[in-house]
C-alpha cells in the first residue's frame, strides 16, 4: 500500500502563538486516526523547532525549500543536511511559488531534489500547470516535463524517498479546485510518466494540492491514484486540517 500523506504547507505564515494554538490539537487528533494517514506540518524554517516541540511522535515535520548547494557561502540559504539535522523528514521542492516568484528552473529543482535525497530526506516534488496552459490543452505535457526534469537525477533505491504533489497553479489559493475526476486523470498520467522513467510508480505517493478543504477532500482522496494532499490555507485551521486528515476511507 502506498503511503497516505496529508502535509500542511504554512507558506510564509506563522507565529509562536499559532504553533501553540494549532499543533497540539492536530497532534492529539492525528494520534487517533484509523486510516493510516501520516500527518506532516511544514512551517517556515524558523518555526520548525517550535513545531517539533509540540508535535511529539504523532506528527512529522518538513521545510518548504532548501538550497541546491550542500554548504558554503550562500547567505540566507538552508541546506538539506541542516533540515535533517533539525529532525525534519520532508522537503518541498519546486513549488509553483518558488518557480514563479524566485525563478527556479527545472534544472534547479533537479539539483535540489538530489540534495534532499543525498541527505536521506523525502523530496516532495511539486508540479502543475497554469490556467493558460490548461486551456491551451498543454497541461499534461507541462506536468510530464516537470516530473521528468525534476526527477532526472533519481535512481535506484532513492525512488523510495520521492513523493510527487500535483498542484494546478490556477487552483492554489484561489478557491477553485480541480474536480476529483480531473485530478485523478492527471495523477494517473503522472504515474504513467514515472513508469516511463523506470521508477516504481505504483509505490510512489502522489498528492493533490490546490484549495483542498474539508468539504472536497473525501471526494479527492477516494480516487485510486490520489494518495493524500498538500494543504495550504486550510492547514492553518486545526479543525479543518484534521477534518481533511480524516477524509480517507477508514481501514482501506
């Protein structure tokens, strides 16, 4: 069975008060889940230690970005080894906001994935098309290219450290969500692309992101190729986030 994962990406949001108000309730409920889901919190890097202090053994943590370099004179950067040293298990790589706002290319993304895997962490490769690309009928090609190029340096047993998150850019933070059927179609295509790369596609978790909320998560998570979610704004509300975590069919 593929890992079921629900990861909360706080983006550039957070405070000590938020950590204290949110993480404890999420931890308490996560420990009671009967559907096998792993719950991950991915705060701004400054708050990782504070989150871990509240998370106990029931929540995993991650960082939103790492450098493509292992170490050196790169002021302001955080390395994958540093994330591992601080007890993180996951790293987001190639989020659309990193690509659009900070100019990250597929080549940069591939270098970051390599650093994450070498550190022993799990890389969550984010892929997705813009509205213009979808309306032009180019969505599958764009996503396939991002997968192939972003994971170009992965081989052998390192595939076990790879998760893919499909986040259509037009659905991130907009309130618009792909239908469960459309999301499933793209997830199935991502799995086909992984197979073409000689990856163990049937064992790699593929998550959906893009305005996932408590009222649409169950429909999304019931699709055969959707293994969880990468959650944005809804992860900042304890009740809604844990409702999303409960949205998998129990025991299946």
